[in-house]
């Protein structure tokens, strides 16, 4: 298998289109034509991890955090980023990062936290906006089923737990072809009135090229009339964070001890206790202070995240227990998920879980 053949599998797990605009995901080093020996899965592709990849005969490293995050102006090995990248390039090792592409996936980082804590019926905490588009097209009734099915097969019409969703209405379409036309119905210079079906479907915006290709291939008209709109609707199955419920309510100290044990935290910094039992819990792996308001609106009793600053702890305002469980700790099970996913999809070489601890935060 080549790296090029691996990329669709990684995209199935964490579609790059789901990533945040600020992020740097995908193939960071390497050649898509390389044949894969073995894959090492890690949290951070540091120099020590590249050394581990060399020792374990892996020429692909799949990491959660991108080692190249902001632009590199040189590669001289003067810092930890450059040293890792230089060593990877020198040893023909490809690095692929998933980061917020997996953060935003409904089975990704935050679902993994929910599963570790046993949270039931988790829902997205901060749904992704400006991600849904709508296609409107028109065709004769005899062609409507063919067009609809082609659009559905290309990924249009999926809404939450439902597929093949569309809205259809009838009307009258008119046209008249010029000397260069080749109309499917009628003749050149003939004014045509047809009963037509108006078909409306929504889709994730990164699918637009595939949707249009399916539309043009399935439509009977020489010139296909269509419109595309960007919708303001948030995508309820893509986004950052999740909120779910415990089976049994817990007192706040007991809850924090439970989280510490499950997430293997070195320590938990938290806001003042609210005096409420904890039942509904919001989680957001990594830096999540921006979502405190979302957690409050969701009705959560507690919000687990990382990298909270001094003034962030005031935002709970006696209504929400805020807990900083550590950046690495909040994402610690992600690499296990990646290994399990790839092991299920690929059987002709080893998928290896890195043994290198890349957590830069230590506890006394």
C-alpha cells in the first residue's frame, strides 16, 4: 500500500474539510508515492517519536497535533519543531496530522472522552457553522428520480440520522434554444413550456464538486439550471465539544475524583463548587475556554476542558463547575482510537501505538 492509498482511509476517519481554518492538518512531510512499511500512531510527532519510528521500522507517523503549525522560514534544527521535521525528512518518514479534523468528528476526540466517562446520549456542544450548502435544480418529471438518486449517491440529502432527504415541488419551466442549441425536448427556436420538478437538497460544502458532477451526469437537459446557496444552519453532527449525561448523579468532589481516575490526570484545577450534584456534563478536548458559554446554555452541571486561564474560572458564575483536566490528558485516548480504526481497515502491515510520552506538562 502506498501513502496515496492510505489518505482516503485517514480522511474517512477524520475528513480534512472538518478541520478549523487555523489548523494545519493532512500530510505534512513525505511523498504520496512511497510504499508503507509500518505506521506509528502518536500524540505529538516530536524528535523522540521520529527516533521511535526509525527503531520500529515505521515510515509513516500519524499524529494528533501537527508538528508544523505555523509557517517555517528555515529548517536548521534550531528548535524542537525543526529538529523533528529535519529528522523525518532525512529518514524518509511521512508525517500526517489529524487534529481538529478529528476534534470536529462526531466519533472523534470528544466522543472518546464521553465514552471514557460513560456519558449517555452525547450531542455536539458547538455545532459547526457555515458548512452546509443547498442545491436547487429543475428537471422534467421523467428525469427527477434519476437526478435525485445521483445526488443522494454523491452525498447530498443527509441530515442527522436521515438520508435521501429532499424537497420537491411542481411548476412550469420555459426555454427556447438558439442556433447552437441541441435541445432534448423540442426544436431550435421553438418556445417550450414544460411541467418540471424543482428539487432541493442540502449537502456539506466540501462535497460541492462531487454533487455538481453527479447533477450534470444525470440530468437530461443540455443546459442544466441550478442554484447553490450557503446556509446559516449549524451542522448538528459536526463541531467541537459534546454534552451528555451520567447514569447516576455525583457530588462534585466525587465527580472530580471519578474524572481524575478515568482520564489519568496528574491534577485537576477547578472553579468553586456550585453545591449541585453533577448529572449533565459538557466536555471539550484541548483548549476549550471559548465554549464556556455554550456549556452554560446547554444546561450542563460541569464542563471539562483544558488550558483555562485565571479569569475563565469566574465564568461559571455559580452555575457551572469548570474543570481543567490538562490538555494532554483530555486527548490521551485519541491515539488509541486511531490505532483501533486503522487496524480494522488495514491488515497488510503493522499499526503501532507509540510508547513515547510527549506530554510537556509535569506534576510534582
